């Protein structure tokens, strides 16, 4: 679900004119058709769930149960790897049980409820502060860049687009729980600050002249 957001952000940066963004809605079918099959299936499942498997009802159960965990342990959470072990203790009473066997209960399929339920609300706020700081730093650096194409501009736009995609994808999946996604995210952040440092060095050279 994150790829269209990624493509949209890059397209908006390339166009550079907000008035043309409104026309993107007319191209929505083309965007959906262009994304990979697995992503297209995930997008369409929002409106046509695959019965009980990975259904909207499954995500609602996970979300509501996660909220109960957060209410019970707002500061420190349940602890690492405790969500699947204690999941059934926090299922709201109005949800019919037993749950379908196809429901995956190893995590909450949402990075925001996952962090808050497992590590506590302060940990979630720290995560949001970190990502927000990276996005703001990249945006400020973009405004300082001279007009025209440059490697720094390419990297900074890419960092913003990728982080936006990861944040949006995190609403529907615990994507940062996968080591390959987490490593990629940290590498992207590092690349962004390398571009910022390169810009700072260029600015020092110009001021020294």
C-alpha cells in the first residue's frame, strides 16, 4: 500500500506545481494498474476482503486488542515479544471467540499500536520524534539547496518519499518488525544525513570564498 504514496511524493516533487496534483485522481486507475500484483491485491482487499484471511475484520480485532493492551500498560507496555503470548487476555469481551484460526496474532499489523502496546506510549512518541526530526531536517536542507538538479536534492527527496511510504505502510503492517525493512530504513536515514553534511560542507566552502 505504500508504493503509490512513494510514487505520488516523487511525482509531486518532479512536477513542482500544486495545481497539477489535483489531476492525479483522474489517473488513479493507472496508478493501481501499474503497481506490482501483490500490492494491487492488498489495495483491493480493503474493499473486497479475502474472506477471513488477512481481512478487515482481522485488523479491527488486532487494533482493538492493541488498544486494550495500551490502556492496561501505557508507560512500559507488555514488554518485548509479549504480545502473542498475552494476546487473548486483552481481547475485548464483545468480540466473538474463538477467533478464526487464519488470524495471525504474532504482532498487531500496525507499527504505532505495536510500539505503544509492546514498549509503551513514551517509546512510540520517541519513534515519532525521531522520524519527524529526520523529515524536518531533510525538508530544511532542500530549501537551502541552490536551484537545479543535484545529488543532494535527489537523495533528500528520496529519503522523504521512502519514509512517508514506510509510515503509511506501517498503518497496515508491522513493517519495521522485519529486519530487512528496518535496515533499509536506517540506511535511508543515514543517506539523508550524509547529503545534509555534504550540503553544509559546500556552504562552508562558498562562505569561505
